[in-house]
C-alpha cells in the first residue's frame, strides 16, 4: 500500500509539474520556486513514508530475532526447553530418580 501510494503521489506531482511548467506561462523565479516546492514535497513524502515503512517492519517483526526488545520465537522456545530440562535434572524432589517418560530430540 505504501509503495502504491508513493507511486501514485509521484504521478500526481508529475501532473502538477507539467501543469506549471508546460501548460502555463510561469517563468523566472516563480518557476524555480514551484519546481523547488514540488521536488521538496516528493522528497519529504518519500522520506516520511519510507521511514514509517521501515519502522513498521522493525516493530512488527517479533520473530526476526535481530532487534532488542523483541522476543524471537525460536530463541524463546530454546530458553524454555533449557530451563525446563535444568529444573527436572538439577533440582526438585526427583533429582536422582528416573523419570517415568523419555524424550528423544
């Protein structure tokens, strides 16, 4: 959606550029100002939307495992398995006893 919006916005700004540069008699410094405003509009819009898209990608990818503040599913499952295995084998009332089940991984 963001990319589609950016493309359509670029087409709209291109239409405005044509209207001011080809179809009207704007000349001199006014033409430079119009071009500067149109280019600045494109740059700011692309910068903000692309930044929001990157931020959304960082925040909405909890299973990426690359950024702090997120809990990757694979790392979390490994942690739970390690804690559970250590609780059963190193502590508890049945520390030396054989468990009534076996688990092959």
